[in-house]
C-alpha cells in the first residue's frame, strides 16, 4: 500500500486504531506525553503517520529487549533505523515504507538473537548490487533479501559480473541448486509470515 495515495491518511490511521484495540492500547500508552487523555484523533493529528511509526517501532523494540512494554517512549532506540534508511533512498518508492519495515525486522531479530540467514543486517555488498539495478521498487525488502542470498551463493564479484553482462533474474534463479532455492523460499516465507504479508506470494490476476 502506498500511503501517499490515501485521500486522508489521518482518518485511515484513526479508523485502524479503533478497530484494533490491542494496538491502540499500546499506542495510547506511548503517546501519554502528547495527551494524557485517550484522544486518538488529537494525537494522530499532532504526530501524523511518521510519529505513529516511530513510536510503535520504539515500543516493540523496547519489548524485544526486556520483555516489557514501555511506560514512555524512548525514540533513541530507532535512530539506527533512521540512519540506515539513507542506504535505501535511491532504490525504494516513496509512500510504501518497506525499507522501514525491513530495517525494523532486522532490529527485532538482533534483539532476539535469531540465527536465520536473513538476519545478517544491511550488507554493503547487497547495496552495491542494488546500485546496478538502476530502478526503484516498492518491494525493496523482498528484493534485498533475495539479493542477499544471491551474494552468498554466487559471491559478490561473480554476481556483479553476471548482472553487468545482462543476465536476468530467471537465469540467476535457474542456476542455483535446489537446496539454495529452497532456502530462499523458506526465508522469504518466514519474513512474509513475520510481517503478515502474503501479497508477494498471492498476487495472481484472475
């Protein structure tokens, strides 16, 4: 979803909060410094979508670090995410915020000390490969994870040479071993499940 295309983003957020009481309860908990009274409309008007995003990311990261939801917002915990966003500014499409989602996912994984392949963080080799694409994509998170695997399987220099030679994705995918392809699919499924996103797998036109 591109939130820039919504006619009224504040109304959309407010309605979502009203229909998701668990989420809205956490939201009101971490926005008490803005309004001590539970006035969702007033708070959303004050902080907007970006404020909601930062505060809820900070809330969940705090919980991941000490298994306790915070009584106040510590926005310093999301500064690393904001700093890394610069690495994606030439590859992602404004309004989709999937670069935020990927970075948030990596931060959550870091706190949970998961050992899965896709928890390796932001690798400079993957960013260098993205630079060769010369295209922006709304699904930068999925693309990043796939390229991360390709760098591991092919090696950075070999993958770079293949892309410069015009080798397409289907050929890169076809040259992988069955084990490599299975690992990519498993990790993409794991990521999709973690962020409650099935569109990447179920976007069939009828």
